[in-house]
C-alpha cells in the first residue's frame, strides 16, 4: 500500500545541503529506493511503498546527522549513502556517521570536513597500519599528523617519527651543503609547516632536540625497529617497492604507521615501479592493514583545486599514463 511521509528541515538551504542541491542526486535516490521525492520550502515529501519510504527516512536522517556534525557533504557522499541504504548495507555508514571523531590537540581541535576524512580517521584509530592514498588537498597527511600529535600528547606513544623519501637528491644527501637538518629541510618543509600549525614553534624545536619528534628522510629508517612510536611516511608514491618493504618492516611494539601519497604524482624514473602502487595488491588481505582511498571530492582546499584535479584526472585517463611526468 502506498505511503506518504513529509520530512521537515530548518531551512530550504539546510535541505539543499543534504543532497548538494543537485536534482540528479534526488533522481538517483528515487530510482534506487523506489520512491518519489518532492522538495519545496524546507520540506521533503516521500511517496512510495513502506520499505522505500522507510529507507528514504533513514537516508536523510544519516545525512542530517552528518551535517549537524559539521561535515561538508559532497555529491559522492550522497551517492555512497543512498546506494548503501538501498542495499540495506547502511550499518557501516551509520556507525561512521554517528560516531563523532574529534582530534584534541590542546592548542586546537580538528574535526573531519568530509565523510571520507572521517572514515580515514576512524581507520587510523582502529588499525596498526593505514595507507591514505589520494590527491592533494584531501588532508591525508595533515590528519595523520594530527592523530600522531594527539597520541603523543595523550602519552599513547613516546615519540612521533615523520619521514619522506628525498627523491630529488637520491640517497646522496651528503653532497648538499650544511648539517643533516639543513640538507633535508627542503624535502620536509611541508611536514614542519603542519607541525607548526598544531604545536607552538618553540615546543616543536624542543621536542625535536629531545628526540620526541623525529623528522628524517626515508633512507635513515633502514636497520631500525620503531617501538612506542607513531610513524608517518609522506609522499610514499616516491618509494620503490624495496623501500616500502623496508619501511613497513620497521614497525615495533605499541607502534602504528600511516603511509600517505598520491599515485598521480610519481617522481621516480619512468622504469622504476612505485612501492605505493604495488602495496595494495600485495597487502590487501593482510589483517591489521587498511587502505583508504580519497577521491577528488574529498579535496577541502579552494574549490578551484578540485576542478584542476578533476581536469588532470580526465586527461590522465584519456592518455592511459601515470601522473607526475
């Protein structure tokens, strides 16, 4: 028997934000849920059979909860949710949406801005090794560093280790002028910048001097076992498979790792395989390791950055080549 249900929202804009103001999203929901949706002046009327109307209510309830948490809903979030609800598989989505994630750094509080970012933070909380793979501007490195700093401030780990491959200089950092810190600073400047945003500059210097925070190129990880530490490898697309294996096997007791990178920005020689490209195929079934793939819609920088990334993705797909060349 047909049923009609009217859902009311605070303002027309509040309702528009739930489906990103796109009629094609509403049409997709109608198709997948088997209902008719009519919106006007801050209300949504749902018409259809009992199961379809019930699913539509659950969908918009989840979307509303996300918005109230400050999540910036993107079109792909809507599509993911409506497909999950249509298949009665929204339990994971519901747990993700309704479990608040806040990273308290004392100096500032960081909350995820997209559902993709929220899932990423939850993956880091639950797994010993997490890969964050995706385009620039998705927050993959910044959020990993926020979780590392939070773990340090809460005494969950004794040190934070931040590393990057110094691809442009190969392994020959000794030929560059200055001491070790001056040699590697150009490659690790983004790491410092993120740290300074989370911890006062003088505290960062003190922690580095005491070895509580260690910033080093990937080459200096060889031969070590890293225990009681939160370890981040940034720009991992520029590791070779051998370097990736070396890094992953540094994991010690009471430690966790986050590996971040963008496989469209590989700076390795053309014939050299990327360890970040290879890792998901080898490790996809290994318990304790999670892979989180960000999409361009997770970009939280200037809106123009998203459009630039999408244009380059289309070009790369058309040419069938790898990025960064």
